[in-house]
C-alpha cells in the first residue's frame, strides 16, 4: 500500500530486546524468509525445502515430527513477535507456512514432482482457507497464526493423497 504524499512514514517496529525476542524473531521470519519484500508467505514455503530435504530420507514420520516441532516452536515464537509488533498475524511471520507445507509433504512421495505439487496445493489452501483454517485463524495469538496454516496443510495433504491414488504422483 502506498503512502499519501507528505504522509509520515510508518513507525519503526520496537527493537529486539534480549535473546528471547531475537530467537523468536529469527524463527518467526524463518531465518530471513519473512523479510522478502513481496510474498513472504511464498518465501517461507520455499524456505521449508531444506528442512524437508534433511528429514525426508528418514521417512514420513520424520517429516511429521519436524512439522510438529515447527508448529509448537512457531506458536511460541509467533506469539512473541505478534505481541512485540502490536498487531495480529504480522506479514513477516512465515514459520506458519513452514509448518503447513511440512504437513502437506507428509503425504508426498519423495519426488520433486510431489514436492512442487504439494507446495502449490498448500499455497492454494492457505489462500482460500477452507474449514477449519478460517476458524483456526480466529484463535488469536501464536495458535491462531500457526494452526490455520496447519489446517491448510491437511487439505494440501488430502489433495496429494488423491494425486497419489490416481497415479499422478
């Protein structure tokens, strides 16, 4: 959104204070992905690929464990960032996209096609927010930030499973 000519610049975010704010910020922006100026959610989804490639050789249970850990840590970190910035679900927070796409990739076979299709399916459901994603978003705090994307990830996983059943993946 453009500022009107002569309008004052938006206020700077409060500074990071101590290890807790710094750690929460680093995790919430998924190590910088959230600072991409356009479409940080897409950047967060792409930023999940290295973690997926690290855990996927250990099977879908390892991907599920990673998704669970990212979700729990993301609830903590995004709640802190949300309070520090003073508004709901800041755009720079993209750890929720990481957790959500990992949930989708639990169902994906270990192929590049499935990785891409799963990522696109997740982004689709993250945008349209089918039930219960929209309801989860209203929870507020870190849980609201994270759980709507986890719900979108479940929808993405369902679509991936349909693709597998039809022999497309």
